[in-house]
C-alpha cells in the first residue's frame, strides 16, 4: 500500500474533514478494520492567505514546495493539498516535487465529464472564482464554468473566510448560498454546482442544491487518493 502525504492546515476545518473521509473511504474499500498510511503536514496558513491577497504566487510556490519536500522526506509516495486555492500554483509545484501530486481540479473535471454535465456554477474563495484554473481544466473536457456575479462573489468569499474557514456554520449563510444557486440556475442556465472550496462541503452537505447536482471537490479528491493508495 502506498503512503499518502497531505498538505493540511491551509484550511484547518477541511483538513480534519479530509482525514475523516480518507479513513471512511479506505475502510469502505478494505475489509478487516485496517487504516491507511497517511502523513499530514499541517502548515501555518497565515502567510499563505496574505500572499494570495497580495498575488505573491511565487512565495506561495516556494513555501508549499518546501512543505511537499518534507512529506517526501518523511516517506510519502504521493501527495495532495487539502484545499482548492493553492492549486493556483499546482503546475509549478508538480514540476518541483519529486513525488506525484494529485490535482483536485483535474480530478473534479474528470468527475464532471463522467456525469455528462456541461455548464457548472463555481463557488469558492474569490482567488479561486476569479482565476482561470477551473475554467481552463473544464474547458478541455467540453464543460463551461460559470462564476457568480461580483456581488455574489464578494458575499461567498466573505462568508468563506470569516465563517467557514474558522469552523462557523450558520443556517442563514447556507440559505443565502442556496439562493445564489437558485438564481444562477435560472439566470445562467447552469446544470450543476462545483464546491471549489473544501470548507464549502461543511455547509452544503446534501448531494444537490436548488435541484442541481453538487460536485464536492473534497470527496472527489479523497476518492482518487484512495484509488492511488491501493494501486499495486
């Protein structure tokens, strides 16, 4: 069995959720009560957030590359970053890493293609919603990504960073997010929703929103990681 390395702490709440889901997914595949081999490197996210705000992506890359190297030295056979926004520098990180990295964006795009969905709303941090990362990956599979309007993006980002990121889950925030999905369903003719922020799965836990299927990037990433772990 391969050893998985996880860069956590980029979103503390979602790092805990990743661990729970990795354990559950592994045990669903392997009988006998065994547990997977996982090395978690929980990093200090304060500088990362500041660097994203300042668009200092070179500093983000240098920092995460060093932390991935720690995982490699600790014995990880492959690794993932338990967050969406750091994937803005995924290509650079994979070039510098000496172990394979699993992309949450590519995994989700593959999952979307398998469903036959063609026009998807994207929620996440403003860094993710305003980047070309998801649109480009999905376009290669014939899928269009639609982001909320500027006012909706500002609301989602604020609730993400001020509430979800620190573990606060409020019913009124959930209701407001669902209202945005409903609006985009009619205004933008989307046929599904990508939770492009791992903390979003803590508040939108149902398989659908406003009658549209949800693509939970956390669960998709976890499932691909378990597949890699169990490869011969």
